[in-house]
């Protein structure tokens, strides 16, 4: 096989791979339709609602990408991953208290992880993006996307709420 042919076949294969990966985004389900408030439509309304323009003005770019467009921050990029003081982790969109530091643990994944949310703080729904089925976690007050929950966490729940740090704020306090 000549060098030219080898290069052609390699480049064609890489091109096909790149096209397939780029096309994969088109197979991903679009975020739920919005009623103009930047939050996915759901059977239940959220207590905190804003227009998409208001959400964009209120949130930083990375917060908007995660909370309103179901993005994911890079692992190990959030200072909240290394937050170990006693306190409360709240939604960056509406400030609803979500998790107590008492339930935080180091999952080794690069995202802040918790084994239980505060009562009535989060909702879950099926997420079929990227060719897998996961349980997405959102704020029960504003519908902002927080992360996902998996069943490989520690006792007593066996759950790992793997949250995007950019979607939360932290306030130190006795818990």
C-alpha cells in the first residue's frame, strides 16, 4: 500500500469519525420546550420563573449554560469540589437550599457529590442524552439543571448526586 493511499484511508477514517461524533449531537434530544421563561415545560409550574433574557442577565455564561441549557462543567473546575466547611449548597439561579455539607463526600469524579439532597429541594427526570439513560437532577424551585444522580454512592442512601459546582453557591454556616 502506498503512503498516499495510507494517508487517504487514515484521513477518510478520521473524517468519518469526526462527522459521526458531530452528528451525535443531532441525535441528542433537544432540551424540553420552553414557555418563554427559560425553564423546561413540565406538568408542574416552578415557583421561580424568568424569561430567557432575564436568566441570561442574571447568570454568568457558565451558570446559564448549565442551569438553563443542561450543560456540564469540566471536572475538577469548580472550587466547590474542594469545599469542606460546614454550610449549605444552594441553587445559583434562585438560592434555594439544596444540600447540606453533612451529606457531601469525595466521589473522585471531579464534581461536588452528595448522598442526599435537602427535603423537597430537587426533582429528577430521565435524561437520554449521549446514548445513555441517566437521572437528571434539577432545582425544584426554578427548574435549573444541577447534574445527575447515580446509584453508586455511599451509605446510607447508596446514591451519588453528582452536581455541577457552577450551578450552586455555598454559604458557610453551622449545620
